[in-house]
């Protein structure tokens, strides 16, 4: 089915190549011509066969209306015109009184470019009279493409509905022509006014305009594609639909408006976090101060540290490094008197010189700084057996002045 919304015409100035009586092979002589005119004027019936060039297309030259047929389209026009006995009319009118005859044969001839040579039978008075009196000198054909997409742009080689070029536009130093890839014949016509050829282009303009209105999607999904990397930046694949692209852009826009609010929230959270951090650091420092005071007090109680001596300063300055402090403190000796008061074996030693070096593991364990003891057994009481096991596995814990053998 041809696209009825769009049609085009193009005309040629060409006197009929021949005018003969219907089915006759002989050209009409001058006296016969006058007689025929008189007969028709008197109301008699005459039928004529005329042969005329109704269309011509240059090889490279441009047509005045900026249109052109593909070879296949011109052949289609000729073939269908013959098959359907396509009408011969005047002024491209499709009113019945303007039909003057019909096509007997339509052929494409090739020379410099292509010409349409058509043989037509004229049967109505206006047509036969015009052919005989010589006023019939300009012909024009009228066609429609099978579909709008069959009209291609000569510059882009794409359907004109996609590219937006117009006949007569200059693109890359060449004039744009509309190339019809199909042509369904409407009629061929006797025309007088050359301007009539422009009506076809106006029809086409209107049809294109209507088509733009009718299917806007065509121009977003077919003609204009987003670049693959643009789609990728929207987290979309190359075959994303319009709806998906729209949704992605809407989401993006919504996210963009969220950004300032989220930044504000982040700044608030960061400020809160900073305050909490400093409160925690303060609390930790306080806890450490309490701890160091207790530790120092313990060292003083054991006699390892005395008021105002450098050991206290050493402990306080390095208390954060407990491993270091513990290892240093472990080397400090408690005064003998204090040690003796705390140590039962020593009391026994005083009575019994023979057992002077005997220190039981549990007593030795009690000589360890409280923190060390706690790290070894927690708040549980330590048994002698456990104390032996501790010293056996960690000989460096054995208090100064005592040998490993004495605690095991
Ligand atoms: Zn174009």
C-alpha cells in the first residue's frame, strides 16, 4: 500500500513524440488534423494514441524540484502504470471530468540519465483537442512512495524523516535531493503551470511534519542514540530503552538534590564523632592516672619505690608501656627487711641457716608486682603448683635474688 499522505510530481516540457489515431501506425496528416478538430468540436468522438516523454532524470544534473528516483523505483512506476492502465488527467486533478484517457504502455529508456516514455490513449474531447491543436506540450507524473521511509536523503543516504535535510540544502558542497526508493503511480498529467511541481514538495513537508508529531519516539529510539559510554555512566546497557534512560536520569537528578542535605548530615556526624573521641581520650587518661597511682602505691608498699625517688618518675613517665615498666620493675629488689616480713620462708631461713636458699614458689609469686600477678592468674588465688608452672615456663619472672631451682 502506498503512503497516501505523501505524493510528488515532476514535469517535463515535451511536445508529444507522436499523435496518431487509436490503433493506427500512421502519423496524422495536416488536412486530417484540421478535420479531426472540426469533428470533435461538432460533438463527434475521436480516440488518439499519443507517445510522450513524461519524465526525465539527468545522470548527474539535478531536477528542479530536488527529487530523484532510484532506478528500481522508476521501473516500478513504469511497470505498475502499464499494468493498471494508469489514468491520464489534466492539472493533476483526480476529478472524473479531468480524466482524459489512460496509459497503454510506460517504459524507462536510458540515455543520458533516464526518461519515461509513455504511450497514452486520449478519449475525451478536451484531451484529444489539446493533442491536435498543439497546446498539449507539458507533462507531469504524480507518484507516492510505498512508505515514508522510502524517501532517502542524497547527502546522508538515510530516510529524510531521520536526517532533517531539505531538497536544495547544500551539504558538503552538494545539493540535497530526495531519492525515492519506491514509486507507486497516481497519474500522469497535462499541465500548463510549471509551479504545480512544487505542490508535491509541500505535500511532503506536511507529511513529514505530521510524522514528526505522530511518532516522537522514533527520534529518540531510532535516529538519535546515546553513546554507549554515556549509557554506561548511567549504569545502563547499550540496548537501554527510553523508559530506562528516563528513569536513570530522574534518579540521578533526585540524587543530585540530596547531596547538599547529605553533606550537612555528614558534617554533623563528624563533629559529634570528634566530641566523642576527645571525651573518650579524656576518660582513658583519667583511668590511666588512677591506674598509675595505684601501681606506684603498690610499689611503695612493697618498698621497691620510695617517696620522691627517681623510680616513681620513671614509672609515671613510662606507664603507658606496661611491658617495659613490668620488665623494669621486675629487676627492682625490695629491701630485705620488707621482703622478710612478707616472706615466710625467709623467717624460716632466719631460724634455720641450712634452708636459707629455699623459697617456695608461692612465696616467690607473692613477691611479684600485683599487676604482674593479676596478668598471670587474674583475681584468682594462685596455688603453689600453678606458681611453679608459671616460673618453669617464664624463668625471667623469678624475683631477683632467687634462683629458678629454688622455686621449682
Ligand atoms: Zn540528510
